[in-house]
């Protein structure tokens, strides 16, 4: 298993590279995780990968700050949001969409979600579950 980190605005170019690697058999399972602006970017990337015929095992969005739609060939889409927004189901989306409202947890706000240990454990646990 390997992971890479990219800026929120790199998703278009990255989707093209990931789809090519998938088609060459260099990737088997694709997991996308994004926080804040990156949460919307991973949703957009998943949609583009679907257009390119590339399935995505899991998308995790953490507190998207813009309207975001789950679409593409995604098995599972999990959105953790507090001050951010719920993710809408796209017309073509067939996977499982889960919006998890964190607003009731006083210790979590938008600026702490990426560094909160319990949040990190949730994300890592979700990734491990699909990689088994």
C-alpha cells in the first residue's frame, strides 16, 4: 500500500495519472481523502475517475466548505462534517453515501478536524477496512 499527498487544486491532472496507472494494472484499489477545499476536490476527482472508467473503493471527505456531490464509480463515500456541508448524492451515484454530522462534538471545529486524534483514527479505520 502506498499513499501520496497533493494540493486541492491538483485533482484534474492527478485523476488522469491515476486512471492511466489503473489501466496499466499498477493500482488495484483507490482511496481518496480530502479536508476542507480538498474534500470537494476528492469528490470531483472521483467523478472524473468514473468518467475515465476507473473505480474508487473509498472517498473520505472531511468538512467540505463548498457544495459537494458524490458521483462516479465509488463503492463508499463518507463525509464527516461539522461546520462544513453535507454531501449530496449525484444522479449516477450507485455506491453507499454516509454523511456523519460532527456538529454535536464541542471539541471539534473546522480548524481542528485535520489534527484531532479521534478523527484521524476514524479515517484510518475506514481505509484499513476497505483495504482488507
